[in-house]
C-alpha cells in the first residue's frame, strides 16, 4: 500500500514538472521583456540579424533546417530601434556590397633578411643596435667589409620641424643613448661605398627619467592602462567585411560592440577631437583659429587628464603629411605627450624610399607605414605593461590602408590581429581597457555610392574591451556597455566614458565641461533608450536615425535635384566666386530616397508637418562631381528647405577647387582655367572673394596632390 502511494506521488510530481516546463516554453523567457538583460559572458559566434534590404538567412549555428524559423521581431531588423531613432540593419556580406568593391592585391614591402636588430637590456634600461652577423656571413667575410653609420632623429621646436644629426660610424653594435627618439641606419660595402647594402630605421620607447618608482608601482597595480587603437574610415559593416580576423578577435569575452555609434562630423578632426576633448571643433575655434600655430596647444585632451593623474601618455599616427592635427593646420608647438612619434615619422618620409599604394604611402623603407605605429605601441606595452607596471594612456592611429580604399582593411587585417595576439601575450588584456574605433566610414568612392552608403558613412566601428578585474570590480560598467550596444551613442559619450575611468582614481580631478553637449553622458553608464540625435549632440546631417527607401529618380525628385544645384551656384555667387568657379549643371540624378516615419511599434506613418525629406545623389557638369544632399519639400515642391552646409562630396575633387578658400565652396567649385599669362579668364579685380566657413577647415579631408610634400621643414645631414 505504501509503495503504491509513493509511486502515485512520484508520478504526480513528474506530471507537474512537465506542465511547468511546457508553460515556461510556451510563454517564452521572461527576460526577453526586460530591458535589463543578465550579463552572461560567453565566447559565441557572431550571427547577424536579418536586414530590411535582404531576406532572412538561417545561421549554421542556429536550429536545424528541418525546424521552423522563429519569427523575427521588428527590433532585430535594426541596429537601433526606439521611438526617436531607428537605424536599419545592413548585412555586411550582402552581394551588392561585396560585388561593388574591387579586389585588393597584397603588397609586400621587402623580402630581404634583416641586417639590423634591436635588443633591450631590462637591467640597464637601454637599447642596443646590432648588425646581424648571420646576414653578413652569407655575403661577406666579416663585418669589416661593411661601412655602417647611424643618424639620430632629433625633434624640432614644433610639429613642422625635425632633423637628423651627421652620420656616426659604428661597427657590430652600439648602445643607444637614453635620450634618442630614433635612428636611421645604413650599411654600404667598404670596397664600394656607393653600393648600399641596407637602410632601416628604428624608434625607441625610452624608460622615463625622474619618475617616482614607488608611486608608479602602486599606480601600476591599481590604475588600468588605457589604449586607443584607431583605423581611419572604417564603418562597423566594412569592419566585418574586410577585417574578419580582427572582428573575430573582438568577439571574444570582455569585448563590447556599439552598433549605434554615430559620427558627429564630416572627417577625422571633428570626430577625433570629440573623443579626445568632449567638445566640437566649432566650440574650440571660438577661442582661437585651429590653423594658427599654438592653437592646438591650448586645447585640453584626454591625455592631459591622464597625465595629471600620474599616467604616462603616448600618441602615434602614420602618414604625417595628412595627420589629424597637421593637414592644412599647424599642429602642436610643444610636445603634447610623453611619447610622441611624429618627428621620427616625418624624417622617414624624407630619407627612406616610399611606395604608394591606394594613393597613400603604404611602404616606408622596408616596412608598412602602420607597422611603425604599432611597433611603437608594442615597445610601450613591453616596457610598461609586461616588464614594469606603469599606467599608460596611448592613442595609436592608422590611415595608410583604409583612408582611400574601401577594401584597404584586408591589407591591415592579418598583420593587425598578429599585433593584438602579441599584445595579449604581453598581458595588455589583463591590465588595460582597450578601445578599437574609427572616425567615420567611407565618405566617397565605391561604398559611398551604393544604396546603404548613407549608413556606411555615418556608422564608424567601436569596440570596447574591459579586463577581467575591471569587470569584477565595476559590474555596472559591463552591464551598461551591454545595454548600450543597440542604443544611439556618439563620440562625446565615448569621451565621457574614458574620462570616467579617472573618477574613482582621482575623485578631485577637474575636467573641461562639455558646454554644448547637454544630453551627452558616459558610454560606461546606461544611455537612454529613447534618445535622438539632438540629445547625443549629433548634427542632423550626420544623424543615421532616419530611415530612407528608394523612390523614382525622375519627375519630382529630378526637379528637387535641380533646385539643389541652383542653390550651389547661388552660394558661390554670394561669396563673389562666380568669376572664379564655373557654373554647375545637373548632369544626372543617380539615386533618390524618401525618409520613412514610424510610430512607437515600427509601423510607417506620414510626416507630422507634411514635409517629406528626400536624400538625393546626383552628378554635376562640367566636373563630374558626385554629391549627396538632403532636401525637405511639401508634396508640390512649392516650399523647400535645403541644408547646403551638410552636402556630402562622394568623389575626390583633388586640385579642381584650388582657387577658393571657403571650405564648403571647395566641395562644389570647379575653378576656371587660367590664361597662358596666368590671369583669369574673367576679370577678378572687380569683386572681393568672401569666406563664410573658414572655421570649418576640419571639414576638409580630401587633399590636393600639391600638398603631399607639405609636412614641414626637414633638415638632414648627409
């Protein structure tokens, strides 16, 4: 009897458990309705959601094909989906995107064996430059058959000046003095001094003098280092597309991707300055002209805050001729950080043989341009993360592969991920917060001209890594980053997030206020879900929150495009530039899109004010200029609103606008040809040229071929 009752009880309990299990599965996971997910850190395969512009796809990592596909929610079709911002998802591997991009042949700078090597003595804290005897023995009896010299790289008094000293002879090796930033080394054959065996160059991250080692040891344990790695012109979609190895690396535990990260300006300077200062170029320009020498020295940067907190600071960027603070500007008049690589790179551009690839100096000497930047970062990690723990803030930026070619990331990917693996071996990801980011996507060229080019340009990649100890100590930061993944964020939020790292370290540290960024907040805190571009301080023209769909490119939209071209000509006339610039005509309306408006649940509705917003891409004559502009119009075209200042130039204008200084005019002007005697075809003396947007020199990123050599004064002793 007792056995029978026990069996019945067991059976009843089993039935109850089965019913509970079925009930939970029927109603779904209760966490799905919450906006605060539990943080579960697992190494998972990235499975992209379905895009608005492509049919649903079944991932190999998901359910077997025989099982029905789970209905997709509206939010999964968007990077950001909220009442005030809807950014549609773009499949990075969509055939339209892959097919339009031309192949990138790999380029090897040198296949020769290294004649020189550099060793570091940790005890003596100095570098030693050596001639590799194994290399010498393959061609010569001994090193006496070679005549080897080095030249020290000496920084100038400001960013526009650097020099080398006279050549100094050495034999098998020499100990590098502690004050050397870098050297250029060369060996010639002794019997024939005109015969160069090999030329190379090396930078040195020297151990700092006059540091309090006791304080540094304590800071190294308690302060996280902060490393910012930047890749120019890389959207989050193109990052997935062209840098799959690096993308896989940043999908590991501890990394957080911000899919709603929106740029705040046209080119590199406004976007990078927003990250580094928390303020716009327009705001800084109110105090001084950014083109004038010394202006950048009065700007307060993140590295200044970290320096005041006891950190070492570093900044390195390739392509010194068009670097962020120096292209068409005067740069710094004093050294901005403790470890500053620009003087070294300036010299290399002039003394080493360079090879252009995609219109940039890809090879400088025996190595790629970007390798000098990341080799310098590697030295700093070796010295101050692996060997001696010292907190360090560093920015390392590369443009050489990606600035002018949409598939340039393929050249960078394999090499860069090897650097990241080395950094991992040195312990960087145990001790440092790491940010991998870009300034913007492709602004002109193949990607800018496709249907999703609007989003490609406006959504730069952003990945943030928190080391294990930081996630344990500040779980609320990890939770906020996870929630912010699909919310609208900007460079100002990133600035405030990086700045917030110092708050628990130095509570009394004073910061420069972000005056115009009223709604901005730390990306390390949960940003509002219902957030628009106004709150994030993102200008309307660069806002990606508005969704556009294709419409007919004839009739009404062609009329609107003609109005934009008319307004462009009128703008040039207002500046008295009609004598310098040819009159533009609409050659072709390439693509037309209309903005969609949604209600709170994602259903399309009509615009509240009755004004439709169109995004038009068109080509003008006589220059074949390609433009994208936004225009607002009523249904009849009687009332229109054109924001000409936000027009995007999609192809490079190079030298065709040299005759004007206004930054907006440079985008649209086609200079009239000169007579043989050098005078203009039209009498220029009757009008005085005006400049309306002189302060937005930061809007200028395409550079004239004639400016390639303008790096500054270089003095080299032969």
